[in-house]
C-alpha cells in the first residue's frame, strides 16, 4: 500500500511557499506516495470555545491518517505566520504526545490511577516522518532564525522523525521563487527524501538536511545557560561549548541528548511530572481556589465596543 504524505501550505495560494510544497509533493508522488495538499487558509481556526466552527480536529485526523507531513511556509519577521502557530497549538500537547498516549494506555490496562486524564488517540503511535520548508524575501540569515525551530514544534509531541528541512531567501514578491531553479530542485529533493522514508519510526529515520549544531533537531539556535552550559533552544538538548584550534563549536553527548523534548526519555519524564503536579495541586485545590477568588473580583478589563 502506498504511503500517505500530507502537505500543509501556510502561504498564499499560488505563492512561493505553495509552489515549493507542490514541487516536494510531486517528487514524493513520483516515488510512489499518495499525496494530498491542505491550505491553512482553507481551515477555520477559532481563538476560543465559542468562536464558531473549527477545522483543527479535521486536520488532526488527516495528519493521524498520514505517514508523513511536509509543511511549507513563508517567513514573517524572522518567524512563521500566526495562523500556523495557532494550528500548532491546537494539535500539540498531551493529547498528541506519544509518551502520554502510551503511558495512559498502559496505566488504564493495569488499573493504575491517573492523577489527570487526557483524551488520547492511538493513531498518534503510528510511525511518521516530517519535512519543513520555509521561504522568505530577505537575504541575511538573521531574518530567518526562528522559522524552522517553530515549525518543528508542530510535530514534536508526536515524535515524527525529521527527514529534511530547508530555508530559502530572495522570494520577496509573489510567486518569485520560480526564478530560482536551485530552490525548486532542493524542494523536490526534500519531497523525495520524505516520501522515501514515510512511515519510518523516529529511531530509524536518516536525516538528509544540513547538519546543524544540535545532533537531535539539527538546528543552530543555542541558549547559553547561567552555569556556562548550553541548551539547544529548539529542542532542549544539553551540552557545552568546545574550542578546537581557536574555533568555537558545540558538544552534545550522553544524557544531554535525553534532555531533548524530542527524546522519548524526556517525554516520559514529562508525563510523570505532569501527573505528580496534578496530584499535588489536587490536595491544595481549596487553597488555590480561595487565593484565586481575590483576583477574580478585581476587574479593570478593557473590551472593544461591538
């Protein structure tokens, strides 16, 4: 049976991001995959429980029925469009987490008590991979720094294996990426790479993109911690700076890799942390509610006239 590759376009219809996504999907299809494209502008995404129809659950189901996801987005002021971030917030979290899902299933089967329960869908455990494309108009790299790290949050909970990721520049007018044959060729390669590995488990994925400073997420955004150690600001892996022949580099090894939010070890640790926090707060609920009531009674809220 053909592997299913889902493409998500976060840009304008016919724009550079969508053109690159179509190149990627066409390459995946040529390799034998079943491909589908979703435009984020076709999705109704509400900002609150009473804000009207919401298509996040529909998209989530489409993703759960897929073996791979390719996301292509324009870059807005160093980052990604707000609607893509909103969709990410709606499809991420405990209900999308592989460790939460596996542990809740295990504890239910064993008759163990859950301090806090979450709705789960066993399809989260289906192995899948992902690839990311970001395209902007500005040429300097510092105008694109946050795009790929935020794109990875879309699939971190479900632990999709990142096969490939790439950024493009110079597409400052509508659809102008067509002037860059190398970009079209690279997007097609990403689609081929993703389609070829669609359905592989996280541990079996062969990463095909640029290496990056972090060996887990393969990105270059590094946070300097107060104790002089470093963390990958994208995935949380812990490490240290190195200096070899006067060249500064990074070193991520051993347990520092397990600190990455992409690792199952950290996901499992996070699950138990959430359960322990919920149990502790349950015992303090009367105290929490009494203290919060003081703030509920203080209201200086401004609202627009409608």
